[in-house]
C-alpha cells in the first residue's frame, strides 16, 4: 500500500530533534510526542502505511525510540519487524512492546492475533537477558538486549474489585526476576496475566 505522510514528516526529519514512533497507534496515541504509524487513516495517525514499508522509508539509525501497545501480536512476521527496527533505531535507543500475555483468556477472542507472548519471547532475538532460563536464538541476529520485562495484572471495567486484587498479585510477582519466572512456570493459569511489557535496548554497533 502507498504511504501517506500526513504531516510531511520525511522532508522535515533533519529539523526534528528526537524522532520517536508509535506503531499501530490507531485513534488512541499514548505518546503525544511520537509519530503515529498505522495502516488505518485515523486522526492520531501521522503516517499511514504498512509497518514494514514505513520503517523502510526511515534512514538507518534515525529513530530514538519506538513504542507499541497491543500491536505486535497482529504482526505476521515478527523477525522481519525486529530486523527493520534494529536498522532504524539508534545505538542505545529503546523499543517498547506491550502485548497480551499468553495466559490472558481474552487473547483468543480476537481472530486478528497472530502470535503469543510471554516472559521469554524476545529473548530469542536478544544477546542479553535478565532471566535464569536461557533460550536459543535459532540463528537470528541478536541486535537487542532485554532491558526490562514486566508482567501486568489487571481487569478491565467494570471489574474494579478484581482490578485491585490483580494489582496486588502483580506487585508481588514483579518484585524480582525469580518470582516472574516462578509465576510463568507454575501459576500463570491459576492467576492469568493480562499483558506483558518489554523494553529492548539497541546494542552498540560493532566497530
């Protein structure tokens, strides 16, 4: 699909001090300073287009940070997305993904969801992980390190009481890495997790 640069971002890139992207922002962009990217032309979207094509239009090492909320689970080719993000994000820049945890029962209600997410998902694409359990990279080029992973426990409205209880559960299991791994191995279906938040850091380029 053809790109629509609604705010003339690309001709003005040299004058933008910090370039931040929010992928799949729809009509609810959370980071107002970010450039909103989506394939649907919503009011909050600044660049309309396929995410791979939009990222390909950015020069290498031109983006300071990338955010996405409930977007990556819709992406058909996550390794391709990460490779393109590794190209455009500056060394030591950050990428934040928030996605439904695999134990979230609502995850299965949406037929557009393509892939599952848990504590270790992005460890398969990283050269540094905070977890005791190590996973293979399967030949993927590891260009990110895992800066932080948080489990998010909550209930949506109108379940206010449940929300409070789940926040307490989340505070306990997020208190240390050991408890996060203990939770996912032993308790994830007893106390389902709503979301998981990943913060990835782009590695320094080799000299």
